[in-house]
């Protein structure tokens, strides 16, 4: 009987001690309240050019590879393929109406197309775009060169494209001579064309 009483008293004492400890902790927290310094993290991330993603154009080097011969739907109707341009150098531009850098470069592409005339064929492929969106985009920028659609991204995949927009220079022999990731200016593209497709 004495042993049971001692056990009960010991348990009660332990419970009282725990409750007292909790009460003391709550009281201390209440006293410190707003006076306790608030911890904040103040950090700024800075990337040097060496730290940034180099944004490669494709999974490998496409130079020398044959251009895809997959057929695509032309905006003006009918089917076409890059093989149709064999014998003429081609500037192939993959773009999307949803792509902000594509909007930036489109006037430069149109400018060079007008400047070079039939010397170099320009072909634009709207990647993963609906017909109405592609038409509205082309109309907005007054594009007059050949435009097709790659709604599933099949041709972009064949070219292992990573970035949009992407521009490929294709020789008269139907093989890729050069590729450029991201938006291109008229001056940059002119230099690429002169170095890969035509004589200055």
C-alpha cells in the first residue's frame, strides 16, 4: 500500500513539475514578446557571366547536318519543306507569337529579307502556335517572306532547338552552315549571312 501511494505521489509530482516548467516558458515568451529581436535574412544573389547558364542553342553542333525535310503547313496554304529551297541559301527562323525576343527581332529579319531580295530565301516557322496567332503575329510585323507552322514542335525537335527564337543558315546544298541562339539584329545576321551563305 505504501509503495502504491509513493508511486502515485511521485507521478503527481512529476506532472506538476512539467506543468510548472511549461508555465514558466510561456511567461518568459510573453515577457520577451515584441522586445525580442526579429531575425531576418538579408541576402542578394549576384551572378557573374561565368556563373550564368550559357544558354546553348542545341544539344550538339548542327553545322554540316542536312536540314530537316519534314513537310509543314504554309500560312498561305499548302505544304512545303526546306528541301523545296535546295539550290538557294536559306535563313530559317524558328519563332513563336508567345516569344518576347521573337517580337524584338522580327523587324530586323524583314529588313534583311527586303535588302537581299532573291539572293537568300527567308523562311519563318511558327513553333507551337495556332494558325490565328501566327497570322496575327506576321501581320503585325508586316512579314512578307515565307511563313509556315510547326504546331507540334516536330521540326524544332529535329533541329534539337533549346532556345527561342533560333536562326539557322542553310546552304544551297541543303546543309546547315551556322546557327544562332536568341534574338538576332540585322547587323549580326548580315555578318553571318556574308560569312556563311554569300560573298560580301
